[in-house]
C-alpha cells in the first residue's frame, strides 16, 4: 500500500511537471503572437501614412516618379506578405525606398517647409521608431520561446505537442543596415 501511494505521488509530480512545462510553452507562444501583433499594428500605421505622404510630395517632386512608384509597389508587397520572412523582406524594400525619398526631399526646399509634409514626415519617423522597438520586442519573445522549445527537458514536451520554432523578424535590406552618411557641405 505504501508503494502504491509513493507511485501515485510520483506520477502526480511528473504530471504536474509536464503540465507546468506545457503551460509555459503556451504562454511563450502567446507572447510571441502578441509581439507580432504589435509589429503588425505599427506596419499598418506605416502603410496608412504612406499614401498621404506620396500625395503631399507628388506636387513637388515631378522628376522622381520612379521613387513614388517603388514606394507604392513595395507597400503593396508588404501588405500582401503572409509569413514573417516575406513581411521582413518586403518591409526592408519599403524602408529602402522611403530612405531614397528622404534623400530626394533635400533637393526641394519648398517641400521641406510644407507643414503637411513636415507633419507626415514626423509621423512616419515616429512610426519607424515604434516599428523598430516592436521588432526588437518580437525578436526577444521569439528568442525566449525558441530557447524553451530547444532546451531539455522542455524540448521533449514541445516535441510531444508539436510546438514549432518561430521565425525572427530580421532586417533584409542592405540599405537599412548601412549607416547613413551625414555631410554639412
């Protein structure tokens, strides 16, 4: 009878251990999903600002039509992307095109002084910062989650219940990785 009680207690403790690990994996997976939704909110905000920015700039920048077309094209690609990798690649292209726009704006003093443009540029800069912070928070959550499903003993439970690794949101665009050049000439 004593052995039976000890056996039941051991089975109960093992069961509680498995439930504890499973619950922590579910919690981490949900934190990753929440972090991704924060990125998605900021990307939507960015996508909503871009048409207003383009309309404001169109009247001034008649010679830079290709930049405007690229921004519109990359915005559409980013909005249509489904996976984290696709979205990261499309957002990288969009960031590069927006960077080209910022460089070209320097050639148009009237545009730089336009209040609508200044307000939109400030909103876009603020949104870019929020995207950067959200991307970092997402990648932190992915790191915690991926570590948990790869480390022993939680990797056994993760395998039993089909927990899969999540993809990091990485900067793909070379232009976004380069340090901007500042010149006062």
